[in-house]
C-alpha cells in the first residue's frame, strides 16, 4: 500500500471519530424526555429527582466500574452493617439516597483516600526507597479512614439539619398558630405556612401536606412525622397537632406555648455556651497579656539592679 492510501485511511478514520464525538455531544446536550415533559404535567405528578439537564443517562466509566463499585458496596455493608441506622440518618438528613447508594459513596471516599496515600507513597519511594509494607498498610488505613469519614459526614449533616429545624421551629409554629387563631382549619393553615416559608422544617411539613392530600388521615401523617423526626420538639409538635385534630382541642395556645419553650431553651443554651466560652476567653489574658504586663513591670527594675552591681 502506498503512502497516499495510508493517508486516506488515516483521514477517513479521523473523520469517523470526529463524527462519532459530535453525535455523542449532541445526544448528551439534549435534555431527557421527562425533563421536557414534566413542566407541563407538574400538577398531575410530582417530578422525580433525576439527572440535571444535559447530563448523560450513563457513561462508559459507570458501565465498566459500576458492578465493581456495587460489589465493593456490598462488602462494606457486610463489614459495617447498620443499614437501619443509615436509613434513618439519611431520612433525618433529608438526603434522597438509598442505603446501597450511600455505601457506594463510602467506597468512592475510600478509593480517594487510597489514591492520596498511594500517590504520597510513590513520591516517598522515589526519594527514599525502602520497605513497601508500611506504605501498603498506610494505603489500606487511608481507605478505611475515607469510608469512616463519609459515615461521620452523614452524622454531621444530620446535626446541621436538626439544628436548622430547631432554629426555624418557633417562627413556623407562630405562623401556624396565627393562621389557626384567624379561623383557618389546621390543614389549610399548614398549606399557607408551607407556601409562605422555606427551610428544612417547611420541607418536612410539605411532605406531610402531600401525604394528607393523597388521602392519608391528618393524625396518621403527623404521627409518622413524629416517629421519623429526630428532633424532640418537632415530635411534640406533631403529636400535639394529631391530638388536636382527633379530639378538637384548641391548637393555637399549644403552638404558642411550644414556640415560647423552644425560644427559652435556645436562650438557655446560648447562656450556657457563653459561660463555657468565658473560660477560653481567659486563655489569651492569662498566657499572653499577663506575662507581657509582668515583664514590662519588672524588667526596668531588673535592668537597674544589674547595672548597679
């Protein structure tokens, strides 16, 4: 074959590759069908959380390494266990993930830690060659540390969300109490508060309102909120609303009292935190300001005594 034929074949292969890349880019940039249709049927069915616009439904990396990641996630589940605890924490953190997907994230965090430790080990071995066993043990330890860090991150997300819920509760309870005192039914007042507010607690109340509108009894919906919530004040609030709906007792006074209790508890927690911080505020005074003051006070006299001798 002559050089011209080889050049033609190379150009043909390059053009075919560019054409395939352009076709794939066009497919990736086109929004999926559900994202184009759901804005027009949003009142009929709630939109499902899916990939963002322009995100491919799958790729070669997921197709190749997906089964391996799933097997690794199953191994992490067998070693760590506690799927019920993870499921409850995911619900309390407001994260729309399955337990298996969370385990896959733990595997990815572990692989990231392993990669960082392996890169450091390679750089260290190039400069100081030696026994590779400590580096291998360090890589395994970094992988386990990454897995546990994802677990701790989930617990931190739960604490952050529950702190936000406690901070939002007095305002939401006061709004609901005002709506009920104005003559609205509890469900209508709940719908008004959900429309006018935003935040983590409002999102939970929106889920309760959605269950009520799909036919679930009001008391059962609030009982489910009380059972799933990890915040005691929200559990008491849900029980109070459920009892009010069942027995017809006044709700506004109960909500005002709960909001006042939460504000008072927050004020006490702030005072306790300030009293604990007061000790830390003394550290720079005792170890920095006081020694400098003593030195400035006694240093001239010490110099004078030294010169007199």
